[in-house]
């Protein structure tokens, strides 16, 4: 495995660290208490190019790889898990699927909107651990009519479009749906811990009509079409967990140095040193699995990294 971080990635991560120290860390507690993320955070991510990491250069993106995305998510998660999960949703799983399966008439303009932070993607890949889709689609000429519920969508009402899996008579089929169109209504939000600021809302579909152009891949083959997106979803979860762990360990080390007991810092006590050393070893092992999954793109590697 190559452990060298490309210079271009190093520059991006430095910008991310500066942005998070200035705009994320001081606000994270307030966002959690208010259970909402500000619109300005999404625009901040877009201005840094973070929404464009996986978008090809031809569509106005950076054309970078999953390793860069994972490193970015880890860096943001060191400061706030909810902000990192919002970025993972915006920039992660749906982008390659749209790049490979969205029709030529929509692809360039839509992916350009993703890169600019104007088109905000969410998905039904299982924000809370399982695919939460109860949705059916029926064909009507060159259109599809959708009914049902898409539960616990990450980013919730900030999202403009959702990548979803719907049942059809021919089998499960993937679609890109608008969230702000006649027939689409936001309702309840799920209770979450730690991700409160990045809301997970339910989208109810009642006769939502979309063009066949918004179908992704062949009818009945959603599982194959969405397989790369699921791997990226798992990679995002793993990278964010790694970042949270790194942030927690940094806080623990600082506390061990400052907290005094028996006339000396508790970090001088062997029992505390052992706990910190064990955490360091576990995080280093997790990092290797995250980087392996990012480099290979293999769903099995991504699942193990998430585990």
C-alpha cells in the first residue's frame, strides 16, 4: 500500500482544516442544540470544492478519487460528525451513479449543479443502517408515477434531489427524484444521536411524476446500478467514524495532560497511558482499512472498513 498523500490532497485538507477551525468547530454545539445545519455551511463546502471532489472535470468538478473524499470526511468529522455526514451525503454515494447512468441530456448540467452546491443530493442507501425505501413506480408512457415513503433521508429538507430505489413490476429500479415538486412532501424527522444537526426526514410521494430520463440504468436492475453507491456510502460512514475517533483521542490526550491527580497529570499514570495507546493502535488499524477500501472501491473492503 502506498502511504504517501498526494500534494494536491494535502493542499485540500489544509484548506478544510482551516475552514473547520473557523466555521465548524465554534458552531457545532449550537447546531446540535438547534437540530439544524445552516444553508451557509453547504455553500462553504461548495466554495472549497468539496461538493465537487468526485464530479468529473468535464462537468465542472475536481475529478478526484474516493481516497480524497475519505480524507476530507475524516478531517471534517474531527470537528463535527453532523457536518461531515452532510458533506458525505452531498458529495459521496450518488455522484458516480449519476455520472455513469444519468442520460446525456441531464448529466452535464446536473453534475455541474452538484459541484456548485446548487443541486443537493440525498439518498435512500440507509442513513440509519438499512435501506428505508417503501416506494413503488409505475410506467405511464415516457413518464413514471411514484408512490410511497422514503424514510430517514440524510440532509432532509436541505436536499433538492434524492437517489432512490423503487419497486416496479419488472423489479427494483433506480431513479433520481426532485424533492421540491408537486407530489413530494416532507414530513416527520427521525430521532438521531450525534447527527441531530443533519436532519433525517421522511419524504412522502403521492403521484410524483418524473420523465423516463430520470431513471438510472436498466429497469429492474437497481441493485447492480446502486452497488458502487452503497460501497461509497459504507466508506463515508467508516471515514467519519475514523475522524470522530481521532477527535475523541485528541481530546482525551489533552485532558490527560491537564487533569491532575495525586499531584501529577493523570497522563503520567500507566493505566491511562495504556488506554490511550490502545486507542491509537485501533485507530491506526481502522485507518489502513479505510484507505484500502478507498483505493480498491471493493464493496467488501468498504463493509469491513465500516465495521
